[in-house]
C-alpha cells in the first residue's frame, strides 16, 4: 500500500518584496510640517593669496565653526575688495569673511555685511588652531552655538556694532540644512585692553561645566578701515 505523499511547504516570498500598506493616520493626529529655514544668512569665507600654512589652518577651523558658510578659492592680491561683492552675489551670500596676510607673518580678517556694510578689519593676534592646542573638548560638528558677550559690548557704540556683526556672522541660523538642531558649545567674546578675545567651549553638563575646544585668537579692531564698495 502506497503512503500518501507529504505536502510541500508553501514557498514564502521574501519580505523585501512584500508591499506594506501605508500607515493609517487618525483624523485627530496633527500633520508634521517641514520646518522652514527663515533666517537665510550665508557667509562667504575666502583668503587672499599670501597667507601661510598656519593662517590657512586657522581659516579651516573657522569654517568648521560656521556650517552656514560657503567656500571660495583664493583671491588675487591685485584685485580690489569690491570684487568680493560680485563673488557674494554669485554665491548668493550676504556676509563675507576675508583673510589677508602681510609679509607671511601678520594676518588680518575682514568681516562685512554685503553689499552695503558695515564692515570692520581686525588684526589677528595670539592665534592657536585646534591641532596646536590639543584640548579635551569635543563638540559635535554642525551644532548651533550659544553666543556670550562681555557686558562691555553694551557700553560703547562701536562695540555694540561689533556685537551685531559677530551675531549675524557666527550665529548659525535655525533649521539650516547643514546644522544640528541643538546647542552644545559656547562662543565667548570678551573685551580686554581694547581687544576682543575669542574662545570656544563645549557644554559638558547643564550646571555650566565647560571644556575649551578651540580655536582661540585675539582680534585687534582697525576701526579706521572701511570696505571699498
């Protein structure tokens, strides 16, 4: 007597080929809208020919601090500063940061609101890059910073103007595509001996514990310089 053959197990299709039905949304659930990038600040960062390798590393560190920046190749020293307005227009930028070296030693930095100003020129002193410092702080790249200003910025008109320039250039816009949606480091701007001291600290805990990240530098403002428009 022949035994009945066993039925073969039905072949199951691979789960990757199964099409799942779309999730059902209840009528009382709110629709999540994509958050818009309203404060569209874009900063053009470039250097004039003549800066040395240390100055170039400092410029790269500055770019890491500003996820809303746009890079540009080196500017020829024979060109006038007014050409930066054309560069910003092509890159759709409304702020500019220019690094300018002199005699392979001194480094100057221009900060400007394009095209109508204001603008200011700084002599960078006592600069140290992230690689040179080797600090313990380690903040997430692209996160938004908290800007902390010395009370002296509210005492004199030119310091108040510099405070506004720093806020618009170093402040990362909310909902920027290349930024992280939280704060984990602090930029401090302190006034001492008519100079502005810049430090970058990582926020370790909510009770105010900080660890310096770098870079660090001192800005000596050249208040008699204006942007050539």
